[in-house]
C-alpha cells in the first residue's frame, strides 16, 4: 500500500471513530452527544429520532447489532438494538424511541 493510501485509510478510520470518542457511555453503551439523564438508564436526546438512529448505526452496525421494531401504537416510533456480546454489568440492549416529539434512549443492563 502506498503512503498516500495508508494516510487516507488512517484518516477515514479516525473520522469513523470520532462519534464514539466524543460520546457519553452508559454500561459500555455509547450515547449521542448531549444525551441527558432523566431517570436511571434513561436519557433524553436533543437530536431527532432519525438523526439518533443514524448516529447509532455508525457506532453499532446493524450487521453486528440486530434491530427490531418494538412500537405497535400510532404516533410512537421505537426500535430495540441488541448487544450480542453482553456480559454481566454491560448493556444488553437499547430501546430508542420517539414520543410526542422527544427522542429517548433506555439502556438495558445485563444482570448476572
């Protein structure tokens, strides 16, 4: 690999890692910047639901972290992200939802 190609590859890797480096972590789960705690393991995000999902796709690729829709009510958008590598004390799942124009994240922590 030529030096310019190596430089471009390293630069691309650095840009891909930036969201995870600047974000808050809860039980190992990376949350978007500006996430504010509203209750235990519950956070309000200033971003839109779509922007939040886009951020989480960059940090947790769907190929490695499966998703499923969990909302069955009109006016509610919600998705569950699974952490297949969860250990006790780390996050085993994350519910991302929008209700009444607010985006929220609930981090599920794996017990023993």
